[in-house]
C-alpha cells in the first residue's frame, strides 16, 4: 500500500536515484537513473530499495567520528574556512616531510611506521577537501517534480552520496559518510550458510572434529613413546656406574680371600700378631694398671 501522496506528484516513500561514474575522466558521467522505495530494514535503518537494479543503500547519512574529531585535534573548531585550511595545510606539510624521510631512510621506521604516516596524510588531504568544498548549508538530495532525488558517485564499488551545497551551488561526493558494511557482511554470511545447507555444514564440522581428535591421539601416542624411550636410555646410563662398582668390589674381595689362603702370607700375619702381643705385654709391665 502506498503512503499518502505528497505534493500530488508521488508517494512519500518514493525517491529517485541517479548514479554517476568518472570512467577514468575527471568529469562525472551519468551511469544509471531509477526509482526506489524508502523502507526500514530489520535494523531500523532507513534504506532505499530497488530490486531490479540491485540497489539497497542507506539514505540516513552521518559523518564519521574521525572527521568530526579532527576539529578538536587540529584546533580548528570555530575557525572560518580560510584559517582552518591554513592549519590543515601546515599539518599536511609536516606529514609529507615525515613520509619522505621514512621512505629515504627505512631505518627510521623503528621510531615511526611509514604506512601509518601515509594513512594520516591521506586523512588530512580528504579532510582538507571536505573543509574546502563542503558547504555547511545544503542537503544530500534535491527536489525535482516533488520527488527527492539522491545522487551518488560510484567509487571502487561503493556508492558515495553527493552533498549539494545551498550557498555555493557546488556538489561533490561526501567521503565522510558511514557505510554500514556489517549489515551487508551479515547478509552475505547468511546467504553462504543457506547455500551450503545446515546438514552439510554439520557433517563437515563432525568430520573435521574427528580428524582433529585422531591427529591429537597420534600426537599423544608419539609423545608417550618418545618419553618412554628416553626414560629407558636414562635408566641404562644410571645403572652402569653401580654395576661397575659392584664388579670391582667383587674382584677385590676375591683377591683378598686368595691372599689369605696363601701359606706364607698366613704365617707372616700370625707371626706379626704374636710379636704385637709380646710388645703389648712388655708395655703393660712398664706401665702397670692402677
């Protein structure tokens, strides 16, 4: 059901979309023009829909926080356009010197990363373009025959809305518009799941888990075998000195027993014992016990 007519020329939810593209040139050329319907999606975002042209874009635009925060970071809040551009040019010159120094002397990258500096320089250049061209007065659409017309520029696959300045009558693509990529990625992921099928994904997941368990089991078995082999080698090394000592003691004891059985050595030992007893008796006579 169409909404209530507005101005007698179209329904309130009807809008027109015009898409431009440069095709390698500086002058924008109109690529497509078609009608669309404004609706609220499941995320309560205001979007424009045209199924024939596969158009599903936000029309509730907002400025990126990084650019709104630059007013504070660069200290240009409240300044007029000329003074703000001077401060931005000063920052751009500083970052250009940094990038040139880092490219000529790569060893300086330990103090600052050249790619981070290039990113900051690019943001400053974009923000300079934003300050220079974008009028504070204006809108993202124009009115033609009572219907709102939104114009976009196609850049690298993205439709960038064009801001229409009311005081300088110029327009340019607004690079500070937020793209709700998360919503599109969620839709792509859901489409992927629907295409694969839940059962097939569950089967693949089960097979993957089983293969992972088998690999872990083999890893644990191999690790246990290595630990057992290492333990056996260590035990053999630990027992070798003890066995050597026991062998040496046995051989020494055998030699000692053989010597005791020798008659000459035995008589010598007995004679020495008798001599020691006689000496002890004489010492007792000289020093009788009290």
